C-alpha cells in the first residue's frame, strides 16, 4: 500500500515534535478534522461512532465476529478503571502483573475498587514470565483474572503477552490486557490470545488526539458484565447497551476528538494497518537507537525486549551532563523528549510513535549530538551502576 509521505511531514505549524508516548505528533489532516462542530445525537455523528467502532474491530481480523468495541470518555486510565470495574465481578480476584508505573496504577485502581488482587511487582522493567504466573495461579485458586500490560510504557518493555496469556488460560483464568501503547502497531492476535477484554486510547498508536479510549471485549463477556461496575460513568456494559440501542454515547461525547480519530484511522489504513504502522515505528526505533548508541548512549533494555514504541536510555555518567539542560537544548532544536521513570539510575525516554519517520529520527540523533556538545559532554556512556542494573535483565 502507498504511504502518503506528505502526511509524515507534520508538524506543519512550527510546533516541536513530541517524542512522547501520547499525546503525540498528529498529522495536519487529523488536526483539521476538528474544525467542525457535531451534534452528539445527530445521525451524522452516530454514523461516525458506528464507523469508528467497526474500523477498530476490523483490526482484529478473523476474530472480530466474537468481539465488540465500546468507547469510553476520558484518558486511558479511565478505560483501565472501566475495564477492571466492569469485567471483574465484585467477588473476583485479579493477578496484576506489574513491571512499571502502569501496572502499579492498575493495582492502585483495584485498591480504589475495593476488589481482591494479587500483585506481582517485577520492579522497574523485568518482564513477568509464564512459569511464575503458573506458580502464583496454582497457589491461589481464588484468582479469576490476569491483567497483562502489553507494552509497559514506563520503561518501553514489550512484555511476553502470549506466554503470559497461555499461563493464565491454562489455569482457567480470564485475560485482561492493557494494550494502551501497543494496539494498532503491534500485533495482538485475538484468535490466538483469546483475551476477554483489552483497552487502548485515542492518542497512542492510532495517532489521534486525547479525549477517549476504547474497550474491545468478547460480546458475550460484555453481556455478562451487567451489574459488575462500581461506577455509573465507567460502566462498560451500560455504555455498550446504550450504544447498541440508540447509537449514542451515554453522556457528552468528545465529538471533535472522535472526528479526529476517524481521520487518524483512515491514515492508519492507508499506511497498511497494524503491519504498516508497526514497520514504520520499528524503523524509527532502529534508526534512532543505532544513532544514539553511536553517540555512546546505552539502552536500559537488551534488543529482545525493546519495543518500537518508546526507548529508555541511561543518562551519561559525564558530570557535565544535566538532564534539564539536555531537555531544553533538544526542545530548542524542535524535539520534546520524556524524562525517565527508573528508580535506581537516571534515565530519559525517546518515543518512536506519532507522525515521524526515519528522516526525523536522524534529525533527533543530530540534535542529541549537538545538545551534548553544547553542554561540553564528550561521551554519552552511562555510569557503571547503570550497567550493573542492566545485568539483572540477562540473569
Ligand atoms: C498511556 C498509558 C495508559 C493510560 O494513561 P493516561 O495518562 O491515563 O492516558 C495506561 N497504560 C499504558 C501502558 C499506557 O501507555
């Protein structure tokens, strides 16, 4: 399929590129789609909502007949809360697999819900593995659901979803997936993984603007979720039932955001869908990581675990390096980077998603080289402590 390279020339408005995992740099066409007002009850907007749900389901391929799509107002975390509150019965128990901030936020959500959970916390970035999931599930038969983070955006690690889902299913548990930062760019084969439900949001790999997220769940599971939710506004079953009946959202929908998202889905299809988008992001990552390594930077993760979504780099050991200054220097060159989230050593992150291609990523590396030079940093090599930290991954 033809890739419209014009679209990749964003941002046209003189804004910096957002090398962040959402909000991210969107195409001009996506921004332009927001220049019109829509009546939320009107047929035209209802048709738009229907098309959006159908287009998202189409990304599931052969399994799409078993699933339905329910958009939910709010940011991604609202959808995670809707997911947990709607699909886990009040007497259910969730195994939360955490290796970063988003897994821990899901556990915190379970606290708020007042429902049972067991947290496996792997720290900043170590992947949970199938064998330990099997062990935990064998020891605790009360666990009914397993929550898997697909790409843990805080380190950028791509967790082994299939292995984890297999372990959950083998123990008779249902699988819930936070695919927020992966859906649309990384294959998640519903015919193979057979998850109960997953969530993502408008402003990640589909490249829309923030304002809503969506749950994709087995239709039978949505029907069975009636009465589970703790929350009126985050009740997936109620939102779905209303949409099935009237074609409308319950409560005010983010109309402009939906219009922008439908435009973003067109761009996604034109690029070749999940495979095409994933290929561009992978190329973005490879070019950017290759260039950064030439400057002496080291990634937190070994290549095997590096997602094409966002990459964590250790801050250089050179005492002249100062992250705040580096950030400002990069911003002055047109690139917004992202602080790190590791607790042990200093780090920063560079996102690969949004309207950017490898030519942009080469400019990112040039900007990093110039920014280091401006600070008088000779080498971007990390401190020993960082490399010790990384050895844990290999162990
Ligand atoms: C972005 C993201 C979320 C949701 O974050 P919000 O700030 O609420 O949009 C949840 N999980 C993961 C893995 C994410 O990347």
